[in-house]
C-alpha cells in the first residue's frame, strides 16, 4: 500500500500547472465561450503534452501511465478551470487518434431514456459526438444532432445544448468499452472536482490573508479561519478518495463489474462533488461583496462544479450505488 | 500509488490473520458491565498477554525497546485485521500504549524506560492522562496544578478532569506547573505520578454514554520523586506536544473501521425497520443518506492510508509521525462523519430510536451500538483537541493564517 504522490507525480502535476498558467490563464479562458473564441491552438498544446492519452500504450502514442496519474493531471486541469471537453477527450482518444492529438474535439453523452432530452456540452465546438448506451458507443456527426444552444449557460465557460433526440449513429465501441468509459469518466470528472475543491480554498486563503477589515486581515478571525479549515479538510479527504478510486480501477478486479471498484468510484464521486461545491461556496463567502461580482473568480469555480457534478454518475445515483454495495450478497 | 499489499505486507497480513483467528476464538466475550473495571482490566490484560506472546505487543515501537518495529503500513494492516477479526482494541491500555510508552521512548530517561516499558508491553501497568483541568480544557497551557520542589521530590496540589481509566490506573502522565512566574508554555513539566501515592482522590464522572470511564482527580500535596520528571523541568509543554503527535497518528484507525462496520450494520437494520407498508430501505432518500455517509467513511479510510504513507516517508527510516495537515484534517472530518452517521441513524430508526440496548420482542433490532455511536461522536469532536481547536491548527499551522494571539 502506498497512497501518496511520488516525485514523478508531483513533477507531472507541476508541468501541467505551468502549461495551464501559460496557455489557459483564467482571465483569458473565461471569455472562451463559443467556437470562435475557443483557442484551439492552446488545446493542441495541452494535447501535445500527452494529456489525453496518458494511459494509452506507447504504440498508440500514449505514456503508459496509470489511471491515477491521469487523475492527478485532471485535478490540475480542474484547479486551473481549463475549458473544453477534457474528459471526453481522454475517453474518445481510445477510438479516434486525432482527438488524442487535439486536432479534433469530441463530446460524450449518455443516450437518455426514450423521449427525454439530451444535454450536450460543447456541441458547437466539437467534430464528433459519441453516444453511450446499453449496447455500446455510437458515433454521431454534430451536424446531424437537432439541438438548440442554452442561451444563458449556468457555467459561462461551458456552452451546452439541448437535443430533443439523438440519432442512432454508427456503432464504434461495444458495451464493455462503454462501461469502462463511464467508470473512467466518473473518476476523471471526480478528479476535476477535487482539483476545484483544493484550488478554490487556496484562492480564498490568499484573499483572506490580505483583505483587511476592523484593522486586521480577515483571515485572522476564527469565523473565517474555520470556514477555510473546513474547506481544506474537505479537499484533503476528496483528493485521497479520488486517488484511491483511480488506483482501485487499475488493480486486479477493478473493472466496471468489480464491487470494490464500483464502490470506490461512486464514493469518490459523492465526496468530490460535495467538496467542490461546498468549497466554492466558502470561497465566495470569504470574498464577501467581491465574491458576488462577475469579475471575481470564485463564482466560476462554483458554476463549473455544479456542472461537473452531474456529468456521468450524479452524486445521488452514486450514493445509491454505495448504499447497495453495503448490502451486497443479501436478498434484494 | 497502489493499494494492494506488497509481497512482504501480504505475508504479514496472512500471518496476522491466521494468528488472530485462533487467538480471538477462545478469548471469550468482553465484560458485560462496562463499569466493572477489575473485569475490564483482566480482560484487556489477557489479550495483551496474547499479543506479547505472539510478538505483536508494541507493534510500532522500536525493537530496542521491546517492540516489534513494524512499519506504519504493517501497523495499519494489524489494526485492519484486528477489526475484521473482532479482536479487542487497546481498552484500558489506551493511555499507556498510545501516550506514555511512545513518550517515554522519545523523551524518557534510560531508567524510566527500563522500568516502565516492559510493564506497559506486558499489560501489567495501566496509565491515565492527567492533562486537562476544570480551568484548562482547550486552553491546556492555562493549567494550574502546582508542583513545588522539596528536596528530591515534587509536592503536587491541584485538580484534573476527564481522567480516563483513573480507577484502574497504576500511573498517571501528569502535566504540572513548576514555574508560575514563567510564560504559560514555559513553566510546565511532564511527570510520572504513581496512582498509589497518598493524597490522590479519584471521583467518577458519568458520561452521556452512561459509562463512568471519566474521573475527576483531586491532588492534595501528593509527593512524587523528582526522578519521575520526563524531559527537562519546565519543558513539559514540548513533551506534551510529542505525546499528542502519537495520539493524532493512528489512534483513530480502529474507531474508523468500527464506524464503517456501523454503516454496514445500519444498512442491514434499515431493511428491517418498518416504514409504512415497507421498510426504511425502500425509501430512496434513506438509501442515499446511508450511501453518502458510507462514502464519507470510505474516503476517510483513503485519507488514513495517505497519512500512513506519509508517515512511512520513503521507507528507509522506519517512519515518523503523521504530519499535522493530515492528522488534523482526519480528526476534524472523522468527527463530522460520525455526527452525520448519527443523524442518519436517527432517521433510519425513526420512532424506534428509543434504546441504548438492542430491542427485542415485538421489534427486534440490534440498534444499541448504533445509538451509542451517535453519542460517541461527541467524544471524537471534543476529546483530543476539539473540532474548533483542529480548525485553528489547520488554519494557522497549515494554511498560514494569523495566530489567535
């Protein structure tokens, strides 16, 4: 057992963080709201680092790293609020090499039950839509999707579309691959959320350490300190859970059918989603009036967290999954 | 990172599991009366003797002092397997094993070590903790119990509170003020006080759980040999911090594993608690609540493994204490999770949340330990540094925010 980052993993995170600071500074990415404004060159730079193909074999252009390494990188991408279809890129690169290299963008969506509308993120940006259902993975051309954009998206840096129905498309992956995508999608999304949970407290601590009221910095008041300490603890717990889940799916019996992996992945989903949302709210509160402004950054973390928590398995669904593992083996 | 055991850890786990299966099987049940201290002591000692005979006593202590010298990971495996086997926890030896022993190893004299460590390992001596006072709880450095030097003795007068195991203790780790004129933190000393010394009056304090594990302790001119000083005179605050560093390490691992077992038990109970025409389990809100709290406990198990990995360092120096950030984050989050588990328990049991013992008869529910656990959550959020103190520690020592004073 060893559940702590090693020097290579810290270096990997540092290099991704440095790339994000150069190519995805928040003051720029917050205006990347559509196809015209989205910086595809920055995206390709991120792809060229191997971000989306980390876990693929060397033959396939990957770095043969573990899921946990991908999770560590996605924690940084979450922390830096990198826009774009990040998780979809890591999944779709299994099937489409050009997605891995950043030349093409893809979005992944679960096919809703009959008659229910589908939520597609980044539809106007992507070159391919991949639809998951019980039978497998289906490739659909974006132009064939009858969808309308949401005019005031909750997360201003994640454009979303509503489609009344999705075309069947061409089958490009089997049900087993779809199940693995859901599992990896859950872990990587949880990693984005854990990254938000960590970063947003750093942002709030930095603010509390310099903002003065009553003649002293507000970070000296227990009412503020305790909010931040709670946030720090939530983030520590969340990233430990996410790393453990990622490790679990790489170890023997860690496939989508394994109970231990299912529980670890679902549990991380619950904890990371809550940490990201709660910590973002803490950051807005600590920023006071500034936190309530559009110009300040904390609301961007909260809105991203709100959006990401409902992608793939939602926290409610995940909690139910965890509960069911507690009584596994008993009659239903 | 990896969660599976290394080859040597896997061998160790098999060895522990095999031994536990046999050792637990004929141990017999723990004393039914929690206030029967003689029986509790005898039971815990029987288990400690078995641990010692098998070479598991002082599992994480250095070999030079009679311990096994296990790595932090092996220690964790031992605790995990012990919980799974239903083996006894430290019981009345909590203070001697987790506080006194490690503190003497770090700060004691050779003579103190030679005298006390073998007794602690054999389960022959029980220690209690004499740190808190009626006027010095979270503000421990405000303690006022005086120790005045008289020849080669200290004469001690004052009072202590929350003195767990005082009724069965042979020794007390005692914090006293030896220099009232010095700044608060610099006039404190750490003493070993034999509990049979004249002038000690121990009175029981019943807790909200119904037990009398706590005590008040009044000290009236108690004479303790000066050689019982641990560390230098007036350096006791630093020694106390060393003591705490052991407590904030793996002290709550067994607790957490037992709480995870409570969550599983709660799911089973939910399937039996009547609700309308069905059971509590048929309510999706209840299932989500149980799943959420189980996820919180699982996440704390992951954080425990992270903390242990950090304590292990690169594996070359036998491991150190769990760093403050992880220790306090764990303590704080664990307290929150236990209170959450308590709230979910109340919702599951609903109108049957009525008894600290198991219910039998018309409604047959093994709910006793679940409601006890709900009360026990307060022990975790108050003892060993309240949640508010943990938040101060995190904010000041980890996040670098200004100190309170």
